[in-house]
C-alpha cells in the first residue's frame, strides 16, 4: 500500500499516480468562553498538538478550533482531555467531519 499524502500539501491537490489517500480524522469544536477569556483560551489551544487552526468568531460561539489526528480516537481524546478542560471554557459543541 502506498504512502499517505495530504492533498493540501500537493500542488493543485494532485496525488502521485498509484498512491493511496486516506481521510484524516477531523473535528471542529465550537467553544463558548467566559467573558474576556477568549485570548487566553486561543493561546492555550494553539499549544495543543492536534489543534490545527483556531478562530475567534462572532455569533453564538466565541471560538472555533479544528482538531486533526491520526485516528478518530486521538481526535476524541484531544477534545475530551485537552480542549474541554481548559480554564474559562464554558461549553463546547463538537462536529466530527464525515468523509465520503
């Protein structure tokens, strides 16, 4: 079986001929923060290895974090043990990406 390639790293999404791609387990976590706690949470989220992107947003939620890992189990563990337990996180809503 061929190596796994991230299509975002290959120009124009081209995958070398004969190589097999595998979806990367991914989730988006919508976070409600304590008033004024957004900057601290964002800083801590960026230090978590499986957190790939973090955005401060306007609306019902304050922060959106993208979590990726080698397995869905690692994605879930990162959210449960690292993201949700951060100080000043009031609540979260997790959306797991469905591939296919």
